[in-house]
């Protein structure tokens, strides 16, 4: 999908095109990056006063999506799979629920801290997911799909009240886990971790 089409579908004006690596570290909002064919590979979106965003179908080349710091944002919906997406940042919004449908097989990092999440669900298998930051939410019931062989870092501290972490028993690559403030009843699935915080 080209920039003009995403502008039309989202009803926003993209302001600046950046090199992909620069986009990932930039604070420029409503900026984007494209591949050599003009297809969007990265988006930094600041959509003031909107409480919902629907990511349209057709973004098969999208590698990086940042909608963080949209303070009014309560709902983020994906119309279709994002097979190339490697990093998703939805931190510091007001999301109450986040659902990732199937088709996110390239996803490596999710930043969803400091929202109002009471629900978080991954329907995708996400075999490449390494980093998941969910601190500062309101999660009570929480689980991840089986088969996360590459998950290395999981942050769940600060406001969450998760009780059951049995789903982590198969997370063999897990190195860092922060559960501070949660109500975990059985830590045996992660006893092998030296960096676990209860």
C-alpha cells in the first residue's frame, strides 16, 4: 500500500517520509517509510482526539507500527493480517482491550505498557515473538498461545493482577520476567528464572 492510500483509509495526513531505521527511533509523528517500490514499511501515527483506529487490509509490507501516546485511543482493530510486521508499539494510550488476530508470524516485539488493558489476546502463533511489555495495565486473566519458543522478555508488573502463569511452562527461551504486584498463585512454571520478580 502506498502513502496516499493509507491517508485516504485512515483519514490522516502523513507529514514526512523517513529512512526506515530513522523512523524507528524518531519522535516525528505521522511519519512513514517506504520500500523501493513505494510501499509503506513503517508508520508513526499520532491521531489526536480519535478513540479508535482501524488498521486496513493491504499493508503486507509493513514492518513497524507505532501508535503510542495517543491518549484518547481506546480501540485498535486490525482488518487483516500483517504478515511482515516485526514491531508493534501501542504504549501509553487508553486501550482497554488488544486482540492480535492470526497472521502476525513475523512479530518480534510488542510494547503495550501503560494502557488500561483488561483484556489481551493473541490468536496468532507469533513464533518469533521475543519481547512483550504489558506493565502498567489492569490485566487479571492473561495467557499466551503455546509455542512461543523465542519469548525472552515479559513485563507484567505495575497494576496487573494475573494469577495463573502456567502458560509460561513451555517458554524455554524466557530470560527476564517481572511479575511485581501480581497475584500469582504458582511460580513453578518459571522457577528456572534467576531474574523473576514476584
